[in-house]
């Protein structure tokens, strides 16, 4: 076995469902949200209490190894403990070529990081963000500059909101914020 394959086996990014990811996360761990496009990767980051998603950066895609190097550098610098990747499902919920490309990206990412990954339905995320920016009278140039990282924040915020609901369901006592925020 060569060094590259040994490294890939050692890192092995795990793809988890949301409950498994939530259970695995240490207290006060940040997450990245990713909106994978063909030309860009939008990145958003949660706060340490995992309540708010904030747009962070847009990576202009050049080559997989270069793109992932930047992604991993950012994840390390912010001490990220998990990735939420938008899964572009068709409107009927089926997976098409873009979903397959997203899954392939995550499989290839395993060589470069051991961060656990979960997928989040991203249908209409870019459309919702674009509509919001238009309502704010953002110019076309400004929208193009920020839409990808804002879509990543939209994706991540959806997951964070679901985690908060799960936390309340697991600890329904009045005033409790659940196990994810202790």
C-alpha cells in the first residue's frame, strides 16, 4: 500500500446523518457550511454555540487539490469540527448529476481531512438568497460576489435550526436549550 492510500485510509471522512453528527460534536464546536458549485465553493461558519451561520468566504474553483487545500486550511484555522454540505436535489427529491458530483467531491475530500460530513437539502437555497439580495437592492455585481457564501450560510442555518429543534425534543424541560448548547 502506497503512502497516499495509507493516508486516505487513516483520514477517512465519515458521512453521517444529522443525529450522528450532532452526537459526535464536542461542546462549543464550530461547523462549516458548504455550497458546492461548478465555479465556486461558498463557505459559511457557525458560532461556537451552533446558533448562527455567518457567510465566510467564496473559493474560486481552480483545481480540486488547490480548492481543498484552501478549504482544509480554513477549517484548521477556525478549529472546525464538522462539515455541512448542501446536496442539490431535484425538485422531486431525487438525485441527479449535480448531487452525484457533490457526493464525489466529498468522497475525494476524505484523502485530505477526517472531519465528519453531513448532507443538507439545498433546494432553492441560491434562489432564496438571490431573492433576498434583490429585495435589498444589491447590484448584480454585489450579488455575484456574495451569493455563494450566503447560500452556504442559508444551508448551514437550516441545519443549525434543525439541531436546535432536536435538542428541545431530547430535553423538553422548560427553559432548556438541550444538550447541544450546554
